[in-house]
C-alpha cells in the first residue's frame, strides 16, 4: 500500500483545488514559516478521521475551512481526499486504488466517502486496521510528537509502540466486542424481566381464558336453545292458526245456514 496523491479543496490555506502527487522515493515539501507546510500533514490526519481540533492546531473543527483573506472570501465547506495504491492488497478491499474523502461544512455537518461512495467513519477506521495508518497511527508524526518516543512517559511510549505493532487495533476490536456483549447482556436481562412479568400474568390470564371459553360455549348453547324455542313457538302458532282457521270456516258455514233459514 502506497500513498499516491493528496487532493485538497478549501482546507485551511488551500482555497483552490490542489493536487499533490507522491511518486517513488521521498517527497519533501519545503517553504518558509507560515506557508502552510504543516497544513498538508493536518489534512492527512483530518481526512483519516481526526476529531480533536487541537490535534489540527485549531480551536474548533470548522477552523479547518478556509477563513478567507482580504482578496478572497471565506469558503462554506472544505474537502480532502487521500488516494492509496492498493496493488499489494494491504487494504482489505478488492479495489487496486482506494480513495478516502472527507467533507465538512461550517454548519457542523460532515461526510465520509470511500471511492466516492458515502460511508461511516467506522468503515474507514476498520479499513486501515493493522496498517499503521489512521488518526492516531504511528505513520503520522506531527511537530512535538517525537518527544513522545524520546522523553515521554511510559504509558505514552507504550501506546505508540502498541499502535505500531497493531495491538491497539486488537484492543479496539476487543473493546467493541465487549460493548456488544454488554448490550446483549442488558437485552437478556430486559428479556428476563419481561418473561417474569408475563409469567406472573399467566395465572390471571388462564382464568380469564377459561371464563372466555365458558362464555363462548354457553353463548353457542344459548343460540341453539333460542333456535329451538323459535321452532317450537312457530310450530305451536302454526297449529293454532290452523285451528282458528277451521273454527272461522265452521262459523262462516253456520252463518250462511242461519241466513238461509232467516
């Protein structure tokens, strides 16, 4: 894996698009004080996910956006891209060239991309695990950081050496796995609490279920009884109507006979 080029637009002292290519051998960037040499290293650190403005020699994160001059107005956003030659497959991706891009706006919004496709900062960090490249990687050494190796405290040296050896990446994965296990344990405990609550409700619910089943059984029985009562009443009324009809016919015959006699 080799750093191929760096593209800057609106980052600190680079208001216009600047393309810096890193060919074979050693690339040196020289210039007088205040010409922006350190801004190039800051751009590399920033695009790889640096979140601490002080590590970028600023007070706030939006300080990385070109603030303007007397002759050029300030820009509302900035963009930095790093392009790596991945011909050796050091990065766990099928692409032979990998472009990492970060954008930021003065509103506080930010955006990360891998090969011009939106992604998470976590995706970028995982891509560079065990490579030494990253916001805290040993491959980026800024002003004053040499003292960490020469005269720093034991913990600082250990952190730097662990980063170089790839141990910090394993520790990060371990911490992430531990957090996932803790969340899983919390979910299990919550599920256990819900299970106990449901078990406590089983008794009353069983009684209610039995009462509901008895109600449905009796309601069905009542429906059958009501149907039988209706049929019986209908049969009785039918017989009564027949009897009354015969009586009425007999009375009509009697009336006709009386009328003839009269």
